[in-house]
């Protein structure tokens, strides 16, 4: 197996903010080359006191490091997600160790949905929708098509969008982990 074939793939993370809920969904597939190594990975979790939900795309060990760092920042800044995210992004850009981490995060609380990237970006999409990972653009496109339909709540938008992404992206499966917060 060549080094290129040994590349780990397989994440679709979607954040949907609609009505009185914010939902973060992630698929469970981890692939190495053309082989599915795991189908039930948990890439979405609650952080801190449970008031923040987060999902990652990228190297698992790197993402776990970022989860830990974000939790520490949340504790330091009394649960203020945006402030904690900005401070983490500053560290991510300036710390030699953190700069080498290969992961992205989608995080949300009652008031904000944010994308955190390894380049030090903290982005808040204007429509409350985030898609990251190999199937993120597929799930995001589906969510944008579904979001304005009356009678479909945030969870239904997320589940349907993730199913659509799984039908298109070979690195995405239908074993979805979902976390939600009431706004």
C-alpha cells in the first residue's frame, strides 16, 4: 500500500440551526484507502457542561487534542463559545505543535454556530448551516435545499441531508450520531 493509499478519509459533519433547535450530526465511517476501517466512529459530542456541541473532520488524534483545548478554553471563559473559539484559534495559529494538527471543527451553542479551522479561522455562517469533511458540501447543499420547508425541523433536515450525502460520498455512511440543543 502506498503512502497515498494509506490516507485516512471519512467524515461528514453537518450543523443545522432552525426554529428552536441547533443540531450537529456526523456519520460514522472511517476509511483507509479503499477499505472501511470503522463504520461507527463517534465524531460528534457535547463539551464542557453540555451546553456546547462539537464535531470534527480530520485526523482523530488531532481532533481529540482540539476538543480538549476547546474544553479548557470554555472553562477559562465561563462557557462563552465565541470567545473560547477565538482564543483557541489564536493558539492554533501561533503554537508550533498545534499548527501541525490536521482537523476542522464545527461547534455550536444556543447562540452561535462556528467553523474552526487550522488556519486560525473562526467563521460564523450567516444561514446557521455548516458542512465540513469529505461529504460536507453534499450535506450542506441538501440542508440548504430543505431548510425553508415548513414542517421539517432541524433534526429532520440534518438526518435527510446526511442520508443524501451518504448516497453521494463514498467516504460517508448512514450511521449517524446526532446531538442537539434547544435554543
